[in-house]
């Protein structure tokens, strides 16, 4: 692992009233690494993503982006520092065209463009996610999967250094899954650092350098996908105890 | 000292009024900007009843509460339900409700103006002093205080000891989950809205005993009730009661130390303090 | 309007024209059309009777107010009920300051004061969710009224103030028309700027907006300040025409209400939308207040509900629906003809 990590979490916790959704999580993510965040439903994966992107403020702990503490500085500042994300449940801008949904991510964020340059860039991104001719369409006319593609294009419009994908591959059919995985591989090849939350284990295996397994908010395993998925505790967390 | 006592006397009626709004906003999730007009309507009704019959204004409650309940039930059914149906999301519903109830507030003011005219009204009931700790206070204020306490307590017990009350509280915590355990959320919301309106109007009955009012005063009470509810936390009755007394005290303090015409300034000062210091409310849990 | 609730606020799809740095030919054309319309409007008081003049002045006032209201509340869905607070403040600055400073200076001062006032209110309320803002704005006019009444009481001045500035009716109209033109220009500029784009994103989904790197609080406060500054200047321009200013008149909640109703009637997603609400409403209102002077509040409320329930997207929405339907009708007609000719 290179000596300057892109992203580190140190003893990060998040409480909602009595519920500890993220419990004392620490990890370090090297530049250009792909980390998988897996775990059963409700284990706190999305919450962890929300903490990194700044949608939520951690109850405790620190999160550093290239050494700088970003915990609690607000999502807009974190976005401008080069962290972009997609949402588990797509959040589109229904009153805007598809093209504008993409350009929205490229005006105020990490890389900033405007005017014709931005439009061209957004068109190129739409092409990349597989929607070459959708620019002028109303957002609500797209299928859910296509909306997810637009959301990824929006995240990429700011040319982020760190990309957070929350179950972006969920719901794709096998062919789409293949192109999806290839796309994420490309993004990585461009030098981006990526965290993916995913229930599609096949994707985790082929994409991730490393995996963190969460259960009830806590980290229960960390390692290569192969090791982690063979871990007895992980299997128990996913499937419950054998005697049940 | 007398500031504190007057503040407390006032606070009880405010608590009642805020409980009304809380039922509407916390349970039915309707931001009702016509809430204060309902209160003023209760006050006008009482004025009419008292001047016509000369019986105790407390008897007006017998008429006002069911009437306000029915009117608010109808408002919910006729005006709010279509908005709920039409709304594609919570945000649009909120905007629509704000606009609709704002329009409604002008209609109510218009009706009151048409029926009662635009003058300031007041009547004199129990206008005798009563001595508390050696200082004289209006007996009507004390009567309204006791009336408010009784109604607050009744409502509180109803919410916490009966099945319909439980249903309302369940809806206020989580409408989706309440629906899953076979609570009819629409009915519960209508009930909460109607009950909230009735409670608010009852607050108007009690307030009219010691307050001079006119048709345009409603907005001030809407604002006060909203501030109390925000200060107390949207779904927390105890918080609202505490907040009501704080507002009562703050107002009385400003009224007696600075100027009686500045009561709204006191409310706003309190509002600013909440916004800057504790946006989640007095007893509300911080989510972080 | 929490960020959650803002999630997918309904905004009709509008094509932004703002993605180019230079002014396009189309925009030049629109600007030219607007200039011609303004020039035509400027002639109205010269040819019309006194009655026409007074209606033209009302329309100019409400167009300036409703359009500047829409600049902020349109894209964000944050309903401001506080127009009267700023309008009245502008009025009072002129009424109270005429002995101390020349009128044009007071108009400028009114703008500055309105801006500062809006900045304070915006900074306190717009950083958190929209509901707080609505509530805050609801009583703002009443608050300022109480404070001014109290100040006058403390200072021992009369509660009513006479405002004498020598202006002809035509002059009032031209001043207001000029203000309206500035509102439109600023609105047009915002619409094609990054700021305008940011506001549209915020109105659609505030959570997405922050994740796009938008400083949402700043964008909202800037727009609220711009919008309120215009309201304060409008108040300052109108004060001499009323010649007598009193707190209950200057801060009447009626004004805030009328502004919202007219903007909604017209449509709040187009710059020219409010105008389409102001003109019919002002004319209608002339009729109502002449024939039912005692029932104005009731009728205003009823009109408001009718608009909210039956024309939620305003006149602009109706026009756009009609155009769309006509387009579809033409398309099916063409299809039919093609089929006919093929069959033949
Ligand atoms: N804003 C919130 N307020 C209260 N509780 C929350 C909030 N967000 C998440 N939680 C709770 O925190 C826990 C973790 O939720 P989270 O969404 O992070 O799980 P997840 O691992 O992403 O699950 P899934 O695989 O289903 O997406 C859950 O119990 C959830 O109910
Ligand atoms: Mg999740």
C-alpha cells in the first residue's frame, strides 16, 4: 500500500438515538484502490457512505481525505474536494432534462466547467454510461436503471478523485452487469479511488482489491474478497447461525 | 414575581393551543396556517354566546368543541385529502398545504369580518381580582388557566391511555409502520386534524375570557403555536407544554418590562434562539 | 421542506438557456421583443385616462413584486409570505427620512436596508429546512409593524406620516416600469447563470444539490436578498403616491398574500409567468373591490383556493398544456393524412 492513503476512517461511529448504525469503524484506502463494503441489510453500509460523503455528521471519530479531516465539514465542501457518490435509491432532478441532470454535477464540484465545454463533457459522459442520445429527454421518462446511469454520469461530471457507489449494480441483468463492471474497471484505470457497496458478490470478487464486512454497524472482517467471503463469521452474519 | 405568575397563567392556554397544532402537524403532518383563525373563531363564538346568553363562557365549550371538530373534519376531508392524493411527494404536499391553509385563513378571516365586523371585541367575565401570594390577578385569567390545565390533562390522558390515542401516537412516530399494523392512517390523520382544530378552538374560548381580540389576530396565534411546537419538538407533548410556558413567560416579561405591543417580538426572539442554538427542539434528540 | 421532503419536488421540465457564455441569437431576439413591449407600456399613461393610469400603476407595482417574489420562491419552492415586511420597510424609510435626506437617496437606502434585513432573516432561517422559513416569514410583517409602532411610541412621533414628493402619475408609472425592467433583467441574468442553475437544482432536490458541491445556504440567501431588495425599493417608490403612511397600512398582510396569489396564478417557473397572473388579477380585483368592498378578504381567500386547486401550474401551465395538446393533435392529424394518402 502506498504511504499516503487517499481516504482513512478512524474509529468512526454514528448513532441514531439508541441505535448504533456505525460502530467504531476504521480503515485506510490507498489511492486508486477499490474497496468493497459488504454486509447484510441494515448493517450500516449506506450510513458509512453518508458519513464519508458528508450527508451525515459522525457521532465520533475522524475521516481524512488525503490527510485532511473532512468529518462534519458538510457535503458540499466534501464534494468540492473530490468525493462524489451515487445513492442507493436514485435521487434524480425530475424537473431538469437528462443532460442538465449530468451537468449539475460538473458546475460546482471538484472540476468545474460551464457553457459549451460542460455540455460536450456531459454528452461524452452520457455516452460512456450507455445513454448516448438521451440528453434532451425528460428525466422521468427514463427507466429506473437508466436513471441510475444518469446518476453515475452526474457523479463523474465533477471528475472526482474518490467515488462512492451504493449498490449501483443492483437490478442490472447479466449483460448490463458485465458492461457495468467493465465501466467501473475503466474508472479505476483512470486513477480513481472507489468504494462500492454491493450485494452482487460476483461483482465484488471481480472488482475489489479488498473488502470490509459490516454487521450490525461493526466491522467483522477485512481482507481480499476471496478470504473474506470464506470467513466463518461472515457466513454466519449473512446466513444466521447454523442451528437456527 | 407577578411576571412569572401571569406568564404561567398564560402559558397553560398556550400549551392547549400548541397541543392542537401539534395534533395537526405532528400526527396529520399538515402545516395548518389557518390554525390561529380557528382559535379566533372560537373566541368570537364565545363572545357571541356570552353577550347573548350571559351564561358562563365555559358553557360555550360544549358548543364550540363539537362544532370545531366537525368543521375541521370537513376541512380535512374536502380540502386536504385531495392534496394528499395529488401530491407526488412529501415536499409538494407541504407546499400545497401551506398554500391551501394560507388561503383558508383568509377565508376564515373574511367570514369573521362578514359576521362580526372588524372591531376589537372583549367582554367582561369574572373581572374580579383574586389574590395569589398577596398580589391581585384577574380571576378570569385564573379560570382560563384551570380550564386549560383540565383540557390539557384530559387530552394527554386520552392520548396515552386509550386505543385511538395510541393509534394517533403511532401515526405521529411513523405513518408507514402504523399502516402496517392495521391502523387506518387516513382516518387517524383526519381524527387528529379535527381534534387539533377542536382543541385550538377551545383554546380560543378560554383566551377570550381575558383577551381583547379582532378578526385579524389569528396569524399571531398561528405563529405562536408554531413557535411553541418547533421549540418543543414536533412530536413531543411534554416539550410543547414546557415551551408554551417559556413563551408565556417571555411574552409577559417583554410586555411588562418593555411594551405590551411587542409580544410578537418576544416570540421571534425565542424563535431566533431556537434556530441558532437548537434546531431540533428543546427536548428533541440530536441526531448526530 | 426538509431535504428529504424536497426530494423530488415537482418542477415542470424547462429547458435551460443558460449553458452558453455568449448571448445567443434567440436571446437577442427575446431581449428585443421585451424592449419593444416595455416601450409600448411606457406610452400607456400618455394615452390613457386617469383610471387607466391608476390601473397601469397597480399592474406595474404587482409585476415588480410578484416577479421578484418568483425569482426566489419559484425555483426553490420556499414560499415567502413576507413581501409586506420589505415593502413596508421601504415605505417607512422614505416616509420617515424625507426631512433628513433627498428622495432618491432614500430609495437607494431602502434597497440597502431591505438587503441587509433579508440577509439577516435568510442567514437565520435558510440554512435549515424550508418550513422554518415559511413560518418565520408568516409573521415578519407583523413583527416589523409592532417594532415600528413601538419605536414611534418611544420617540413620541405620530403613528401616521405624510409623504410629500412632487411626482406626476406618469412619473410614478415610469419609475415602477423601470424597476420592473431591472427585475426582469436581473431575473434573466440569474436564469442563465450558475446561480440560477444552482437554485433549480436546490428546488429539485436539496440533498443532491449539496452533493454536487453547491453551497445551498449561500445560493438561497443571495436570491432571497435580491428578491427582498426589489420589494423594499418598490415600497420606497410607492410611498409618495400613497401620501399617507401608517404601520397598519404599510405592513398589511394583504399585500404579501396578493403577491403570492398573482405569481401562482401566472406561473412561477417562467420569468414572464407572474405578469400573466398580475394583469387578470388586478383587473378582477378592481371589479371585486368596487362591487364587494366588504367581502374582499373572503373573496381573496376563495380566489386563492381556486387557483391552488384548479390551476396549480398557473396560466403558463395552461398555455403550455394547450400548446402540447395542439402539437399532439397536429401530429396525429399529419399521421392520419399520411395514412390516407398511402391508402389512396
Ligand atoms: N437517518 C436515519 N435515522 C435513523 N436510523 C437510520 C437512519 N439511517 C439509517 N438508519 C438505521 O441504521 C441502520 C443501518 O442502515 P443502513 O441504511 O446504513 O444499512 P445498509 O447496510 O445500507 O442496508 P441495505 O443493505 O439494506 O442498504 C438501519 O437499522 C437503519 O434503520
Ligand atoms: Mg444501504
